[in-house]
């Protein structure tokens, strides 16, 4: 018989609804405007670590489901919108497992004039409110990215080579194979497999100032251009948030998009030209701002004290 029942029951749905209400109350209390963005775009994500889900329209045009509302939200900011937020469904091809699903919910918001420290504080406050644990916003641990690698893995992130990363994983053949030929992919794997498991289980951990070649959409730090004004927030080894002080230079943004497409080509991944509407918005002028994305299901997992995302989804994704 075909399995028709939902993955979780009404009690989990009630807890999710309450969590989402706390999230919206936080945004309302800080005068952040709710906005909607399209789910479909002619352009896919260029980020080498993210794959977009494609759909075919009746007119024969290939479209892509959004992996984040970020590009559209930046266009809104360039058009004069105030602080804004979106809570929306996003889609990422190939993401599956106990912590990942190809369709999930992001809470994403942008604050005008915020620097890195202010955006980190804002994110911690939001997480604490959503989880109904105010102490989390005060009793947190913070590391520089390079500091975390040095303390927990004995790695100098500015000097380490790809071969040295492989050597660091010589006792784990699967991890060594996963590193492949991408140094940044290797650093990401070391972070998730070696470093994050050492983080405190009952406190939020902030990792900030990622290396410049992992800047993504963040600006470089004004005092040290080896690093970017990017941060992530973890509870234990579970990543909850990823944020930036936003890059506003259109030429640098285009350069990064082109570099990402080159990386995707080498890796044999689908490519799509970078969205020219984002570049046009940056050329018009993106105000100084910072933004962050938080996974709603990840927050729900913490609240319900489960390690399986399937326990907080109403329906787990159907198998292909």
C-alpha cells in the first residue's frame, strides 16, 4: 500500500507554528518589513556548493526554483526598501539526509547600516527568541575562522595546501576522497567533520571572518583583506545561520560569479549565467547592509531535541 500518512503529527506542527509566530513577532518588534519573492527564476545559483532544481515551462523555457530569496531581496533594497525579511520555501538539488532536504524553509533578513558585530547580535537574538531561550543570546562562544582551525585541527587556513588537507584526513578514506581537488571544499569538510563536532552542545558558537576565497556574497574585511565579513552560527555541530556584511561592488560581484561558473565547469556541474538583474541593482546602488539566512527546520530540530529533519517535516521529500 502506498504510504500516505504525514511524516510528523499535529503536535510537531503546533510547535512549528508557535516558533514561526515568535519569529514574526521578533521581526515586527524590530520594525522589519515582510516581503515576498518569486520562487521561479531564469537564472540558477552560481555558488559551486549549491545545485538548483530546474523545471520546464509549457512554453519550453527552462526555469529554476529559488535556492534563496537573496538576489531579489537585494534588488528590493537597491530600490529603496527599508529593513526586510522573508520566510519562504527554497529548493536545492541533491540535498538529503538527517539534516538536509531538497525543499525547506529559510528565514532571511537584511538590516541597513549594520556591521558584522551588529548582525551577529541580531542573529543570536532572533535564534534565542525562536527557541524561547533568552540566555542563548548572551552566553555564546565566538571564534575567528582561522582560530577555530588552528585550535581544533592544527591547520593554518592561510597557508595549508590541498595535499596537507588530504594528509590531515589520512585516517578517514571517505573524507579524503570527498575533498577531491577543491581546497575550499576540503576546508568545509574539515569544518563539518573535525571542528564543528568540538563545539559546545548547549551554547551557540559563532565563527566569523571566513577566508576571502570563501567570501561568497560578503564584502572583504576593511582591516584584513585575507578575510571576509562573513559568519556562521552553530549549536553543537549543527549549523543554524549563515550571514554577511553584503558586497555592494558590481564589478567584484560579477568577477565572483564568473569564478564560480569556472569552478562549476571543472566539476562538471550545471551552469547558468549569473543573474544580470542583481548586477544592475548593485550598479544602481545597494545601501550598506548586512543579511543572514536561518534554516527554520534546523531551529525546529533544536527545539524538539531531534537529530533527524524528518521528525519536523510534515512530509519528507518523495523519493525520485
